[in-house]
C-alpha cells in the first residue's frame, strides 16, 4: 500500500477539472452551438475519448498543432456519430469551440506563469491550490467566452443554413493554431526558471507583455471574425431576398399575362355565344339532333379551354400550376396534382406561387434526366392539425443516393416556410425524391 502514500493526491482536483469538467463543458457548448440537446452519456463518451487523445499527445509529444488537429477531429467525429450532424457543420463548430478553448488556455497560461507562479514561489503553501485555481480559471474563461459568442452571434452560428459556415473555419483555425503554439512553447507544462532574490528569471528572453497582448488580440480577432461572418450572412440574406423579389415579380408577370389572355378569350366566347345558341336552335328546329349534339360538344371543349386546368381554390396558384403542368406534360412527364389550398389561408398569393413554382421547377429538372416512361410528378396536400402539408414527389436517377445541396429554388422555399414558422424536409430513396413543406397557413379564429 506504499503506492498510496506516493500517489500525487494534490493533482486529483486539477486533473478532474482539466480532464473531466473541461471536456464536458466543451461538449455542452458544442451541443448548444449545434442546437442539439446535451446528453450525459454522450458527454461521458466524449470525455473518455478526450482523455485518450490527451494521453497520446503526452506520450508522443504532440501537444502543439498535431494535438489541436486531433482534438478538433475528435469533436467533429462525435458530432457526426453521437449527434447525427453533417460533417461540414460538425467540423466548423468543432473548430470554433476548440478555438475558444485555445484562447482561454493561452490567457490562463500567461496568468499562471506571470501571476500565480511568482506568488507561489513566495508562499509555498499555495503550491498545490495554484493548479486548481488555474484550471478553474480556464473553465470559467471557456464558459464566459462561449456564452458571449452564443448570445452575440447565435443566429449566425445556429442558423438553419450552415453552408457558409465552412468559410469561417480557416481563419478561426489559424487563430486557434497560433495561440496553441504560443501556449505550448512558452507556457507549457515544463517551465525552466531561475530564482534570484525571490525574482523569477527566464532562461531565455521573452517579452511577456507582448505575448499577453498577442493572446488578447487573438481573442479580439476571433470575435471580429465572427462579427465579419455575421455581416457577410446579412449581405447574403439581402441578395437572396432580392432574388426572391425578382422571382416573385416574374411569376406575377406570368400570372398577369395568362389572366389577360384568358379574359380576352372569355370576352370573345361571350360575344359569340348568341350566334352559337342561334345555330343550335336552328339545328334542333330542323330535326338535326345529332349535329346539334356535336356542335354542343365543341362548345363544351371551347368552354373547358377557358377554365384553369387545375383548381386548388386559389386563383393565382391555379394560373401558375396550369402553365407549369402544361409545360411538364409537353416534356412527357406524368403529373398528378391533388392540391387544395384553404380559402382561409393567411399565406400571400406571392408566397404560394414561390413555393409551387420552385418545387415544380426542381421536380421537372430532375425528371428531364430520365427516359420519358420513367418521368412522373405527384403533388398532394392535406391539413395536419393547424398546419398545411405540401408533398411533392418526383422520379430521379437511382444514382442519386443523398440529398443534394440547397440551390436557389430550395433556398427560396425554405425562406417562405420560415416566414410562416414552417419546416422543409427533403429525402431521396430508390429513385424517388420527396419534398415535404409544413407550415401554419390558417388565419386565427379571432380574425
């Protein structure tokens, strides 16, 4: 039992703080940034893996850039495997979180070296508590900086569209890498010092004031990078809104032209209806019943051409769908449309046209890659509680195994769905692409 007396018990608390509490804190904020509930079991799994990575770093002296890369990859892999997130967003958020840890560790290292160490050398009773104080300070800095970033840049980091988040990865990783190298080279675990007249003298010349400025500047650069990223997202959203408005104007122009054409045809039909009735009357008087029936059937066909091919309950949507479905049928695409737009809908006509036009355009483009006999589009809708569910299914190539990245069309659909507190889901399986849009479109009963 002599090993119990030799065991460095004074390192238990700082060890728990550094190897258990800090990884759990990192994983907690990682989940928050990914908008995923934190689970203790998943956190414990990440903590154990983190301890293993730390052991490898120490054994093979990889605490600098290789260690940082391994820690980032570990967190990203846990995001993909444990949290079921996509690789780009997991990797980007992992780099951001580890950058926060590196900046916090760098500042803590400077405080430990320049403030705690001289104090400990004068007061030996504080040798053991100093390690605990340093680790507590590091965890505290990680929490404070993570909470600040989450509150200040929440929408930029936790937004639904994370495609542009990868643009943030490289500059943030560079900041993290610089701070990590400074920390391990200057304020690492092994500190070489000389003591003369109770003064700490470094064995090499280091300007610690400049190093502190550099690390604080790195923290400021991290925040400024996030701020610049937030502004870039704002510009992209503005450009998307401009594209959306241009599309709305184009769809409205199509609807207007079709409405004008239908009005002209209706006026011409109404102008000639008396002549048609006179012809029918004369045919019946002459006993030409067969010819009268044929003439009447031609009148019915003419009347059908004046009406919309699709009736959803919304005039703008009917005109749009009539044009889109006619174009689809000309491309040998079998279309089945079973849409019913509620009369009490709170959704604007423009938004209905954006949803339907983009969904159909994407479906038609997918069908054009297939032989004529394999092309089909199904559109259905139904009320689901107080929400409206639109489902658009179409055939696609069986080589398509995963959902493609959002284009302008699907981005526009998401923008409209979010406007009405809705969601968009798209899946691909065995040559069939499915788009599901669900959102609240019913006016409150008090209106």
